[in-house]
C-alpha cells in the first residue's frame, strides 16, 4: 500500500495545474462527455505509466543501490524545483475527427510523453521496482487530479490558488527526496 499511496500522492499533487488538466477541460467542454473523457485518460495513462514504471524498474537494475539512491534523491529534488514552474498551455488544438474516446487516448498519451508525471513514474518505478503497484498508484493519481477538471471544471480550478498547490507539491517532493536518503543511509 505504501507504493500505491506514495505514487498516487506525488502524481496527484504534481499534476495540479498541469497541461493535461487544461487538456481535460478542453475535451470535456468540446464533447460534453465527462465519463468518456475520463475513460480515455485512464487508458492513455495506464499505457504510458506502465511503460514508464517498467523503464524505471529496468534502469534500477543498471546501478548499485547506493548510486540509485543518489539518482532518485536528485530526481525528486529536481521535481521539487520543476513543479514550482507552471506548464505552458502549448498547442492543445482540439480539432479532430476521431471522437471523444480516441481523441482523449491519443492526446493524453502524447501529452504525457516527457511530462513531469511520466518522468516521476520512471523514478517511482526505479525506487519501488514494482511495475504494477507504481502504475496503479500513478494512474489513480492522474485520474483523481484530472477528474477535478473533468467534473468540476473551470470553477474549481480557478478558485484553487495554483501557487500554493505547486509549493505544497514542491515540499512533498523535497521531503520524499530526503526520506530516500534517510532510509538508505540512516537505518
């Protein structure tokens, strides 16, 4: 449960204010099918994060435990800094001909490539070396975060002070980095 909980929490908080929340808002406002959009997010995320956690687990086999500890701690410190800077909206064009489900799957899968939550999933896969539990946790975190955008829409997201959400996420990533070092070197 620890793996699922940490994976859920870090992705949920890290995803707040992310471009994929904006994408979810765009898709639900265009198609007016929130459950279909959420299903598309689920399918895209589980595929993307399963690959990312597998890659993280594989990468962890390449390094010694001590080296991996330093890599993970540095990664989470980098996330603590990265999350402080909001994503740019970028090119989230909502013109397509494939319908809400396929459009959501494709756009979310592509939007997650190289995104902080995908990189975070790689790091979590390396830390926990359990592809299934990491994928479950990160997927649930992504779904919960984007469900806020899908079901509660712009009203809720405009009322949440994103600055404080990013600061809270940064603090959580920093604590997680320190916890990795403490767990490894001060048992």
